[in-house]
């Protein structure tokens, strides 16, 4: 009887406790499920936000590239249009000038063109450079102050040097131009016409510094044993 009573008491106790355990298990299971569901929802939301940021960044890059390409195209197109417009204006001006010319002016232009062609064909090299030697020991291009200093230095170091100076000017090599204060002391117009001036001490000084007798003849420069300086005027190299 005692055993039966204990067994029955135990059975009743377990029967009453089982629903409580079942409710506890269901509650814990529900909490775990809700937590996992919330974690999954948060992860999906973060992924969506990252995708949106990536898409916006790509969109900005695309828009920036399109804007840059459009700007470059606009600059190139405007430059091309400007060149074409300038060319058209130039052609229009030329046509207008030709249209405004009289018949006599047109005939003169045609005649000048023919004369230039004939002159270029008829002029020979010997006529452009008469009596200029084919060889020069020292050749100086230009006939100004620097040329004078150059051939004076060459002749000082080598007394037998043969120096040929080719100048585009029509004057012999000269010293530095006089200062304005040097001109103030010169009141003789004839003296100025001779390219001379009066210094502050009253002495007259020539702009050329060296007389023409100093220079040698171009044709006989290479034949002189003691050397010399020859000048070719009015010629360019």
C-alpha cells in the first residue's frame, strides 16, 4: 500500500509538472527563434544598405565620365568651328579684295608674278655673291660691333689670319653707338653726317673706329701673305 501510494503521488506530481516544463520549453524556443529571425533581418538590411551605397557610387562615376566626355567634345567642336569660321572669313576677305581691284591692278599683279618667276630663273649664284672666295680661314657672320671685336681679337692672336666678314648692312663694321651725352657735345652737322662725334674732352671720334684702308680686297684676301680682313656688304648667310 505504501509503495502504491508513493507511485501514485509521483505520477500525479509528474503529470502536473509536465505542462510547466512544456511551457518553459516553448517559451525558450520562441525566444531563440525570434532572436535568429531578428539577426537574419538585420543582416539582410545591412546588405541592402551596402548595395545601395555601391549603386550610388557607380552612378556618380558614370555621370562624371559622361560629363567629362561631353566637355571634351564641346571644346573640340568649338575649336573646329572657330578654325572653319576663321578660314571662311579669310577666304571671304581675299575674294572681296580681288573683287574690289580694278582691271589695271589685276593686270599689274599678273605681270609682277611673271616677273618674279623670270627673275628667280635668270638670277645665278655668281651674280648674288660676286667675287666671294670659296674658302676663308676665319668667317664672321654679321658686321656690327661684335664682328669688329671678333676680328680685332683674331688678328691680335694671329697676325697673319685671313678673316672674311659677311654683313647684311651697307656700312663697314663699327664700334658701339655713342651715348646720348656724347651727342650733346657735337654741334657740327657735317661731323654727324660723317658718323663722327665729339667726346666730352673735345676730341673727335669716328663711329667706324677703323678706316677703310685697313680692310683688304675680297678678291685678293687669300693671296695676301700677311693676312687681312675683308668685308662683304649687303649679303646675308
